[in-house]
C-alpha cells in the first residue's frame, strides 16, 4: 500500500501553477474523431490494433505537453461496430506501467473486460475478443482500469469512444455529431500535474479546461436537425448540459435508444462516465447561434467547485434555412425487468484512515496518506474479496444507498451489463422512474437511495464502483461474482 502511486503522487502534489484560462485557442471548428480502421476483410468481424503510449503535443504555445494516448489520438479513436460483430483488438501497452482496456458498458465476458486483476504489463500485448449481442446498439467508451491507477491514466489522456450500431436504426436519417467531453488540468509549464490532496479527499479531480474532442470551446456548424452523441469522459466532473434554454429531444442513454423521444428537455445531467443521445433542433425563434453550456452543478453540497456561472463548452451555428428532420414517435421496445429473484444493497460512504483502522478492516495505518478512503459497506476495495454473489441470467434488484458524510454525489457504475432504474428515494420522497432506459451509470446524490434491476449474462468476477475515478482508486469499488448455481 505505501508504494502505491496514489501516495507517490501525493508527496509532490499541488505545487504547480496552472496555465491561464485563456492559454488554449478557442473557436476552432469541432475536430472530427479519428476512426479506428477495421483491418478484417470478413463480414461480421472487427479487427484492429490499439497502442497506449506517451506522446508530445503542443497545447500551449511555448511548452509541449506529454500526454498518454491511444493510437496517438486525443481522445482515443472512435470504434464503430455493429450488433453481432466479433471484435478482436490487439492492445499494445507502450506505457512504463501496467494497464488494461475496459469496455465500459458492454456485455463482454469478464476475462475480456480489462479487469484490474487482468493486467497487461508495461511493454506487453494482449488480445481482447468478444461478440456484441443483439440489442446492444448504443454509445460506449473504453478506458484503462488498473488497480489504483485508473484516475491518472484517464486524466493523462487514455479514453476513447465506441458506438455499436443496430441493423435497423429509426434515426439513421439524422446526421450525427460526436462530442467526447474531457477534463484537462494543465500547468503553465505544459505539464499535467498530479492529483492534489483535495482531489483525493473531496469530489475528485477537475481541470481548468473542459474539452470537446480535444478542443476548448469549439465551434459546431450544423445544417439543421441532428443527432448528437455526448460522452462525459471526465474523471470527476458532473455536467449539467443545456443549450442555454433552447429545448432539445432526449432519444437515448448509455445503452441505446429510449422507447419514445422525450420532447422539450432543457437540461440534462451527465454524471462522470455517462452518455446520452439528443436530437438538436434549430431554435423555434429562428435564431442561428446557440451555445452548449455546462450549467452550475455542485457534486459536493455547497462546499467545493461552487460555480456561479455556466461554462460555455461550445458555440453552435445553424444556417439561415435549417434542414428540418423528423423524429419518429416510437424508437424501439424495451422489456421491463420484472420479478427480481434476489436483492442486494450497496452502501457508499467515506471513512478516515483512523475510522477504518478502528473498525479493523485494514491492518496498517500508512503514511503519508490521503486522509480519506472511499468505501462500500465500510470496506475499501479488495481485489480478492467477493462482495456480492449474483445468479447468472436472473433479474436481480440492487439498492444503491449514498450515505456520504460529506454531502457528495457518487455515480454508481456496474460492469458487464445495462440496468434499468426503477425508483429513487430522496428527501423522504419516492419517485418512480418516468420512462424505461438502459443505463450503466446512475448518479446517486448524498442521502439518496436508487433501486435498479439488472441481469448478468456471463459467469465470473466483475466490478461495481463509483465512477469518480479518484474515489474508485481509493477503494469505492466492489467485486460481484456471477455463478450458475
Ligand atoms: Cu468506466 Cu469500471 O469503469
Ligand atoms: Cu465499466
Ligand atoms: Cu464517489
């Protein structure tokens, strides 16, 4: 434990001066995503190579920045595949430390999912192989998942988008925009500084820059009604997205389309790791310019990251005669998950090292250390411990309880499947989920209880955790074991 990179970083954290808020260029056209080329000639097969390695990029005018990238692309290249495809990706780890690729949101066998116990050593290669099930069309992403080092590998640049397409798509007539939102903290000498004590102790690492496809406040030129896929690939930042009051249509969540479009939405919260599909229309008033905003949102009561003003993420421009495209009233059918055969409870909370030592759940008090450890049911993550036993192919209900003593949101994520939110209890009020949706992340506010249902379709060990990556690294993660029984 004392040699963990968490503590190594910690020793010299927080000493660097940050680059000025206007140090990066703004207003350039939204960069398109690089695509991962399919080298397979066979129908139904996707083959490719992904290399993780350090690369120098020129973000600041005077100083280069070393980032860690997949195939030299910031963000990583877009993987575009179809339901039914077999995916074979050779991963080459050219970092100086172990890594993995985790396929966030996909139903892959556990051995193919880049778990922290399945490390790919520095300099080594590994092939990931899985088949995309029918009904899995949606918006996913991939990122490293090494034990206690996920936060650093992601904030240094390792994260990429993935789209699974359906054979028939009711929105295929809409042109698409892809917006991968990441957070960047940059020092004035061009370095990406390590996490500070506050990043570890509170609601995670925030950068001074929020980028879309690697660019600060880009300009998005649209021809009319479009389908937007948005990824929150930030380490810790919740994004309360709006178009400055211009209504949009919500059509999809992490695991693909809703049953019916939700019209007239004015803002939507994307917790870290969450994705969304929107249909964006030209404003009814005929205006040509709108802005994509992150409205003020506090994931830690009123204590930290208090932002009085909305942050402009991008400017959007419509032509004088925007193309109007229609959205069908029915997108697809979603079967509700009913009659759970088992119930599980997950409690998120934070404990100080002293409290943990007192509770005797770990043996040593290490120094120097962050003052706080993030725990599930009072115990920090242990790679070998099974926290929850799950039955293969059965509907099971999970109750996620956020008992934060620090008024913090904790976005819950589980590997290997998509779930349905059933209801939420907050401030003594129970709210049934208004519509069916497939998700793999749900934000759980301090004091909130969220009930979800899921089916796990592969035997073996998987993880569930808070997707504030600093919390995950500090132990707010557990293992679930799926068995036939
Ligand atoms: Cu995107 Cu275990 O995470
Ligand atoms: Cu995941
Ligand atoms: Cu958390």
